[in-house]
C-alpha cells in the first residue's frame, strides 16, 4: 500500500506547496483547481487505506512528515484566503494592555494608538464589533502575542496543536485496535492544512481538545475527558452538542469541575456581573454565508428559533449516537457537530475542521466530501474583489451540497451490500 499512498502524498504536496505561492484571492481559479487536485488525491488515499494491507509504522511516519512538509510550505502564504488571524492578534494585543476584548472594538478612534500594521488589516465589518471568541481562545491569543505579535506565530502555534492531534489520534487508533494508518484521514486532509497552516484558524486548537476528550473517554479517564471538553467549549461553542456523549460516562464531580473551569476562564472578562458574549448576538442575527437551509427557513421561523433548532438537532443526534454507537465510533463524534453546523446562519469552511479527525468510517464519508467541497466557497473572493460584496457564485452551493448528497446515496448503497466500517 505504501507506494501508491506516497504517490498521492507527493501530489498533495505539489498542489499545496504551489497554493502557498499564489495570491489565492486574486488567482481564485488556480487556487480552486489545485485544491481540487489535492482533494482527489486525498480521497484516493482513504480508499487505499480501506482496500489495501496496512504499511509499516516507519512508512506511516514518513507520510506524516510529508504532511508536515506541506504545512511548512503553506506558512509562506498565511493568511491565504481568510484574515481572521488579524483579529486574533488584536485580541491578544489589547489584553496585554489590560483591556477587555469583549468591551473594545478595533474601529474605536480612542484605541487607534494600539494598532499595528497587522491589526489595521482587520476587515471593517469585523473591526466595528467586539470579539466573538470565548475565553480560552482569548488566553491563547494572549499567550501567542506575548511571545511574538505576528500571523506566523499564531500559525506555528496551531501547527504544534496539529501535531498533537496526530499523536493523540494515533494513540486512540492503537488503543482501540484500529488501523493506525487512518491517522492520515486527518493529517492529510487538505482543509486542515488550508485552515491551520495557511489560515491560522483557532478551530485547530478546539479540535485538539475534542480529540483529547474522546481519547480520554475511551480510556475511562473521566477528569481529563471533562477538562479537555470544557476547554474545547471555551475555544468555540460548537462542541456543546457533544455533551450527551459524556452522559453517565464521566463522574458527576468531574462534570462539575468542568463547569467550574469554564466559569473560571470567564471570570477575568466579566463586567457588571454578566458573562461576556461579545458580538455573538450580532453574528447570529446578521451574518449569512453558505447556509441554504437557514436561508430557506429564516423567513418562516426567525433567527432565535432556528439557532436553537440547530443546537437541539445536534444534541438529538448525539443522544441517538450515545444509545446506538460505541463511545469510540467516529460517527458519534462527527455527525452531531456536522448537523448543528449545517443548520447555522453561516457555514465557513474552517468550521468543518472540527469533524476531520473522525473521517475514518463509511458513515462519515459524506462529511469527508463536505469538508473538501466546502473549499469551493472561497470563490466568494471573485465577487468581493469585483466590489459586489460577499456573494457566493450561484454554482457553489449546488456543487458543495450536491456532491454531499451523492455521497450519502453511495453510503446507503454500500451499507446494503457490505459492512459499514472502513477499518
């Protein structure tokens, strides 16, 4: 198996290293073509792991070093297609000056002296709002910017988190006697490299903590599972839908300790006795992107009801998984988050980084496809640079979700004829 896998890896390396040399926003057609090549090579790797005899651990290490190589190559282009990292640097910087990021906005004239050349590049819409990121993300921003205030410093820190994810996944796969080559489902996913090394998105840190929580739960290490899960929630709120997976699998005292930890993380930012949420309400009420289901239902049900429904739907899927799937089943971890994300008012590609460690069973093949096709949404730069605004080309959503639908049909047919597990 190793030789064809190496060939696919070399193709991914060539494609992503070339992407790192582009001005992806100005050369969006070339960017999308190269990501398409990398995506096809990635899917071929999944099929090879499924159908061929596993290679040796030494060969796998070489493959993982190959994945690290294209992350290093992409560092030269960061931030490639999304500039959220400028906001990360600002949030860390204002904390260094003793200011509360939930109370300050980059566009405030009174704070003009705090800006650097980097933070002046924050998008004007974003700059008019306080931060949206939860407290552990804020502490991460502070820690990185204290060491070095740069985009690459954030990206390097997240590549380190990337490496830790690979290590924990490998241990988890070995502990559950699954083929450890499935670590490549995460390590070689083009979206992970794009949003981590080339995008410096905080989602990589949250994904690490979810993986640690899953591994710890598998090994019946209740306190570690709860602490890691609480940390993931304090990076972004998405993993809250996974709470049912911990139900009656962790000790009550440990669960309470997790709640206390989240509370302590919020304490430094509390003003007038209220838990700070920053611009979260504005995000839910006004930001719309790549969310056809929300767009169709919003005129009928309204924003609060639909956001609540997205959370409840994710929780319901997790409850179902808690009763029907093993605690180590990747589908149990991936599908609740995916269902919640697809129903939200905005669906950006980096949100799907959270599910990429769990793309190792037939049931998650549609999610593997979605994590690839979501990259097509960066075609929005065509309209943005033309002055039309943040408007997706008409072909993107049918392409993105249409291929996901096709893969769902394929999985259904596959389940009718063979065993439903890749490993």
